[in-house]
C-alpha cells in the first residue's frame, strides 16, 4: 500500500485537523507575542501547546497532500489504461 493511500482515506478529517491545528497555533503564537510579561508557569505549557498545534496542523496537511497524490496516481493509472487501449 502506497503511503498516500493510507493517509488520504479521510480527507474531511485531514482538513478538520489542519484547520484546528492552525487555529490553535495562531492562538498560542498570538498569546506569546501579545502578552509581554508572561509567567514562566504559563510560558512552558503555552510553548508545548504551540508545538502540539503545529504538529497537528502538519499532520492534517500531510493528509491533504496525500489525498492529492492519491488522486494523481489514480488519474495517471486511468489515463495510462485509456491510452494503451487505443493503440
């Protein structure tokens, strides 16, 4: 099984993961930027949440990318079969 087949099985889930991760990433990043004197007890959990949100967004984006690669592979095989029958 190709890697794109495994990751692209649920494209709506991939979009949801990507958008959720992106929203939490920007929320944490803006909190780090706009809160000038943040306590250390809040800084480390916020950085951890930022990295977790980034990881979630990247995983969702990989699923979106895998869906596109799987579609390209499917259409390539379809057109290859179509044009091989004409000859």
